[in-house]
C-alpha cells in the first residue's frame, strides 16, 4: 500500500473542519486520519468505498460526515442504519467523544465483512462509545430505543422509516443524509410521519448538493 501523506491530509482535514466551524482537537484529527488509513487498508479486500484518492476521501467521507455532526447535539442514543464503512457513524463517534461525551452510537449492517471492519476500527481507535451489530434492522430487537436514527446512502426514506421505526423512542427523530433534496421520496413517506426540515449542507471542497432530512412522527 502506498504510504499516506498524513501531514497533507491532516492539514486538509483541519482546514475543512475550521470551514465547518468545528473545533477539533489534535487527538480527534489524528483519529479521523487513522480511520481513513484503516479504510484504505481494508478497502483493497473489502471494497468499502469506490473513492480511492485519499484527498477525495477526506472531502467525500470525513468532511461530508463532519458537516452533519452538529445536527446530533443533545442526542444520547444514536443508531446508524446500513452503516457500511462507518459513515457517518465512526466520524460522529470521534466528534462526540469530546463534543458530546454522553452520546452512545450503535451501527448496524447486514454485511458481516463491513461490521468486522467497524469492530476493528472501534478497537484500534479506542471508541468506547460505539457498538456494532450485524443483522437486518427490521428484525433487530435493541436493548434500548434510540432518540435519533440516521443513515447515509442506505435506502429511500420510505424504506428507512418503515424498517427502523420500531427502534425510535417516542419524541425521537430520523436524520437522513442525502445528496439532492429528495422531494419525491418525501412524498412517499408512510402515513403517520412528516418531514420537519430539509437542511442544506455546505461541505468544503465538495461540488455537489448535500441535505439533511429530519423526520418525526405526526402529532395529532
């Protein structure tokens, strides 16, 4: 594997975080770069991401996920559905270790090789605020309900809500990370659910649309 220019990547990440008005410590920045290095290493065998260029991975994975972090302020139990290679879950966990120490994050995926990778990342980065689960979210009986359930590039909104709403606390909400504003998906939401907000994100150096979709139960 070609050695990473960690100094350049760290500088790029730090500049991007500042542009997002995030104050990340040296330890947080290092853990994010270490996570990137693990993703690159495992990607050769496990095909975790189609993005291969490390600089683009900083933008499309790390900064893209960091841009959403502040939406999780105040959350205690967060579930990342279809966690894949750990986006946004691992990035959110690294941010929360210092920004929101009470946050506990669970990541679930059906693909064992992906959860094996996530388990390795948890161990190597010492992420005690992370739990990893293998299985189908619609069949999972969690030990506790979640106040936020999130996903990135997992499924369309209707399926996301239908498959995982049994794991959401009363008064909880879904936060879906999407590209362009998913107006057609919003129109197909199951009965009893409503979009409270569609928030545009501006990811440094990313020339593509990004949105957060906040979904809650309808109130009578």
